[in-house]
């Protein structure tokens, strides 16, 4: 002790550091028991080595016990009398030998019967927690449920079975025998049944309909409510239900508020403009704030969006009488009012707080934002709380709320809070009419506005397709994908004139987009000599995609000649009459390619479809060609890396697995949606949850009938003609009229090199094999080269360039002679 005191006096700073455990160098006279090795034995789980060994022991013992118990089910009749004998003379048939036989006999026969398998399960999750620090299930709750199941199962089986192999074990047999003697068989049966019902009610919060009305009245009496009326805003037509934000402030102080008479209704109606401050049984203040009402406007007299000064070119002049569809063509879908009441909000809040407090997680404040289908509870955790702890409780919160589709956002970007999205009991149908009639949509300045629906804060969400610039949609069957495509097309039809946008519709299923046939000569684009504007045949899809690539190249040539960078600058310059139509310039409409089922095209055509789509996605943005691709199979062999790299904007409806969610969004969440139009929109870094606007088939039919009944262009917008270079070469004679465009150039190359080879034409003219072979056949028919001679090269019949030119001149003269 004296030596330690002297050291302290000489080096007080070193002594302080030693007390804090931060000294690395040895101090003379220091007790050996203060070393880190001894401290690790005092708290063994602080030592990583001990933690790994103990975790492995738990896992190995759980596997060992499981095998021993399974073996006991097959060998108990042979081993039972041997286990009771002396150890040295024991010869057992258990798969794990004497120890396995004794262990399984003790757990299965002496104690708990078949419910002993629960011990193997518990040891396993404990081992995983210790070894990997991974919580497969919440330990405390799992132990509580397992203990009840262990005792209840053992007692029930002991009550039901009385034979040599008692499935309830010795404990269950004795409990069942005692209960029979005490309560009788009928009383024991009632006790076992009602104990199970009581356990389920306490654990899973079962509700009883006959008790709900009484409970509701008691809660209403317990929650005093104060209502503050706001001034009524100015009346507008077709008012959209306003946003509701609910705030919860959690404090440790107890309220001493005076008694307030209960004069309020628990239901919050959308037409009532009010703030609520509620003090519930947990003394948590509760308030609802209203956002300004979103105005709905729609001008029936509005025909086009262009108001051009005199002298400028008007692209809408050819169809100057065209009228945009009327708002009356869409359904209202009044939901009669959404019953978002204080009971539902307060109950969910209390369950969330209770669940988090069970895991020692304190919260400073909760704010609830009510959306059309889900309510977002924003949590501000207390200082020192780790976000990962709350994220790991996703399943526990879902269990406590008894709700489908719980999603935790930890943290919410840009807010510094943690979000818990809980589905509403009575979801709202977001009508397309309310979105189209909104002020945000009607007054937008976007080039291609698409109305997707409403956000979780009940705000109308409008996106610009030109900024996306392409859209990839995925979702399981029946989750709203086709309705989403219809919403995109309808919103563009309500905003654009036929001269400003054209659609290329690809529908392999042949039934989803057929309604848009009626607007073929107004809005659709197709190949020349094509009968149907809606493309359903895979071969025609390939030709159409390659035709769009040709259109893209032609438009880039126009932009180059006009010395502009994108379609918007080009059209502005053309409208101002700064580009001469005699030089090939023209007004360029936007082209939107819509593919309803991309997986079918990939399976039938593969690379022939993927490559032109990838090329369009990479280059077509600047010249006004945009792609919208939908699929119900978001797997990696359908949505390849090439496709994903060029589609930063993606929409995911509900999918069946987390793998599909990560394939489409590069993150989870789509597997936790609730369906029926509930979707996630990813635009790079942001992930937004939306309720898709609902537009039914009869509404689309009425809109197409309205547009189709008006004066139209003589025919649909024609795409450039595409010649398939990979078409099979036909054998036989070729007429001069059928010669390839590169026939003469190919003849000069053949004569110059005196080599009649298709590979030579491939290299020099950069052709495909089939087209080069077809040109060789044409040269043979024209007697420029000789016939095929096996492994030998074809003979070149014209020996010099002068003779060839004379021959080509004679060939042209024969073509121009009249019959």
C-alpha cells in the first residue's frame, strides 16, 4: 500500500489515467489483478474469444439435443430399460450414444415430452445472438411465449394421452393426472381451452366484437378533448381532402389539467377545420394541424397550352379545333369521408411507445401525418438511442399493431426523424379526377407532366417525364401496374395537344392497351404499312424499336444542323421561324414508348429487344424520345444491369419478396406495401411512397371516345421504315430493281480486289453476314462474279474498273428503258 501511495504522489496524471483504464505502459508495483486479462474474466462477455466459444457451444448443443430427441422418437422402446441400468453395461441404439440416450430420456420422458424440442430452438437463437450479435427473434418475448407453450403443450398431451410413451413427458403426465383428480375431465378441458384463449388475447391483442362498444365508450370518457375552431377558408369547387398532421409530445411530467367536459366527437372529418389537443391516459399531448386547402381548378375553355404571338409557327394550327378532354369524363369516387379518428391514432401511438419502452427506448416526440392509405408516425428518439435498435424492432411493432405492411424509415432523409408507416383501417381511393383538377397539375410548367397520385402527406404528386427521363415499373400481378400505366397516359392526354406528343404502344398481352386504338390518328405512332397501331407481335416490336433508333439518329442530325442541344431548344427555334423547312427541318413532337409487359419480350426475343432499348435509353433523352417499361417479373434476367443503369426513375408496386424489391429499387420496402396502388417511387437517391391515382377502364374508354370523335390527322404518325439486315437471303434471280443500295459500291470493291467474298464486303462496308451474302447473290445474278465453287473463291468475271463502269452504265440504261 505504501508503494502504491508513493507512486500516486510522484505521478498524479499517470494515476488518473490508470483509473480510467487508458494507461498502456506498465507501472512499477501495479497489482497483477488490474490487468485487462483478469478484467475480462470478471466480465467474460466483454472478451470476444469467450463470446465466440460460448456462442458455438450453445449452437452445437442445440443441434446435438435436436438429433438426440429425434433419435429418441425411433429408439425409445429399445433404450428405455437400458438407460435405467448401470452406465458400464449400457448398450443403446440412440444415434448419439450413451450421452444422447440419457439426455433425450431426461428431456423427453422424465420432463416435457415432445415439447422438449423448444429447448433446442431456444439454445440455437441464444447461440446466434452471442456469436453473431444477430437477433433472430426478440429474446424476452420469445422466452415468454416458449415457456407457456412448453408447459401448456406438456400438460395438454399429458391430459389427452396415457400410455407407455407419454408425449407429454413425466411432468405433463403428473400435471394431467392431478388436474383430472382435482377438476375432473370436463373442468380440465375447460381450463386448458380458456388458458390458450387468454394467452392468445394477451400476446396477440385479440379483439372481441361484443366488447368493443363498451370499451369505446370508456375510452371516450377517459380522453378529454379541446377543440379550437379555425376560420373557414375561401370556398372552392371540387375541394380535395386536406393534409392532417398529428403531433405527440412525450414528457415525464404528469398533467394537472382541470376536468373538461367531453363534448367532442372522436371522429375527425375532412370538412372540419380544427386543431385537436388530446391528453390520453399516458398524459401525452395530441394535436392535429391543418395544411392549406389545395385548390382544384379546371378550365373548360382551355384548348391548347400555346398562346403564340402573331407571325410565329403554330404546331396546333392543323387541328386548331381540338379540345382537351373534359373533367366530367372522370369519376369522382367520393369515399363518403374517411374515418380517421382519435382512437385509432392514439391507440397506434400508445402501442408504438409501449413496444419501444419494452426495449428501453425512450422517445421525445411523435408526429403523425395522415395520408390516403397510410399514416406516417415520425419519431424523435431520446439522446443516445441508436437508430439500429429501432430498425430491428420492425416485426415487433407490426405484431403489436396487428397491421399489414409496417415500414420503418430510419432515418427520414433531411428531417432527422425516424418514420413508421402504418396502414389506415379505412384507406382512401385517390380519384384521377381530383389529381387532374388540382391547381398543381393545371398550372404546371412541366414539359411532360404525369400525375402519379398522392404522397403520404396527402399532397398531389406531379412528375416531369422529361426529367426522369425514362421510367421503369414493376409489381406483382394485380397490384396496380396497369392502372399506373393508364394514369400516366391519361394525364398526358389531359395536358398535351396531338401535335406535341405521340405514343408508341407495345402490348404483348394484347388486351391492356387496346382502348387507345380509338386515338390512333391523333396520338399514336406506327411503322409504315402497319395495320395496327398497338404493337402485339414480337417481330414488329423489334422493327419498331430499331425504327425508333433511326428516328433518334435523324433527329440528332436535325439538332446538329440547327446548332442546338435538345428538342426544347430546337422546337423553340423552329416556332420562331429560324429554321427552314426546305432544309428538312420540322416541328418535332415528343415520342413516348410504352411497353406493358417487358418480360415476355425478353423471353421471346432477348438481345434483339434489349439492345435497341438500351441504346434508346442512353441517347434518346435529348431528342424527346422517352421510355416507360413495365413488367411483373422484376428478376435480374429480365431487368438486366444494362436496363437498370439507364432507368434511374423506377416505380415499384407490391412485390412478393425482398429480392424482387432490391432488383427494382436497389433497396427493400416494396415487399411491405399493402397493394391496390400503393407504390414506391425511386428517383435516384429519394424514395417516395405514393398512392397511385385510380382510373378505371370505363373512364379511359370515355376519354378515348371523346378524342376519337374529333377531327384528326389523315393517318397516324409514321416512323422511319426499317430494313432488317438479318433477314434470310433468298436464292434465285435478282432483278435490277431489287438490287441493294450498296450494290454498285460492293461491285467496285469486288473488282478492285478481284476477290468475290462476302467476308470482304463485311469488313469494307461494315455489313452483317446476311446482307453481305444477299449482295453477293445479286452480284452473281448480274454476272459480275461467278457461281459458288465450294472451298474456292468465286471468280470475278469483270477484270478492271473501266469495264465495270461501262457495265453499270448499261445496267442503268436497261432499267430506264420502257416496256
